[in-house]
């Protein structure tokens, strides 16, 4: 499934998720601060 993120910061998180890497606390903060609700 492909997503077009409005928030470019989510692209690095997508790569982590696809490679099954654990997200860090800072990744969670990035998600929390994102305005891209569908991303």
C-alpha cells in the first residue's frame, strides 16, 4: 500500500515501519506533532 504523506517527516517513519524497526520515543513525538492525520 502506498501513501502520499503531506508531512515529509513521516517518510522516514514509513521506512522504519516497512523494515520492521522499532520506533523510538522521538518517532512518537514526530507522529504526535504531525498535522497529517491520514499518514
